[in-house]
């Protein structure tokens, strides 16, 4: 599955440390080959993120995306990036 990134997602990714960015690149390579690889812990979200999915990046870091149809292709549109606490704190606001 191809990935597309929201501009806010890219800004957040650029602000994190090198180790997290490297982990993200490694995980996206895995994701592009098999979005449901067990290493990613890919799972559906609920409540404020209903309709979205999350993958593990490193430790407590997560990337949230929504599967979107672009033409005849289904792509992963990544919209949020952060720690579990950051993402779910935002969800509950």
C-alpha cells in the first residue's frame, strides 16, 4: 500500500529526533510491503479516531492513518504522528 502524508504530519515528523525518524522510515518500508505485518501492531481505532488505524513506530510513538481511495488505488493517508499520550490527549479535547 502506498503512503501519502498530510503536511501537518510531515511537520511533526521533522521535529522529532533522528532515532524516531529512522524508526519511522524502517516501519514505512515494512508497511509498504505488508501493512498488517505483526511488527506494526496495525489496529483500528475508536471514539474520536473512528475510521482510522494506528501503527507502532518506536516505543510509545504511533502513526495514525486512514485508508483512502485515490482513483482506483487505495492509499494510506497519514494524518497524525506522536506519542500515545499526545495523540489520545488530543483526541479527548
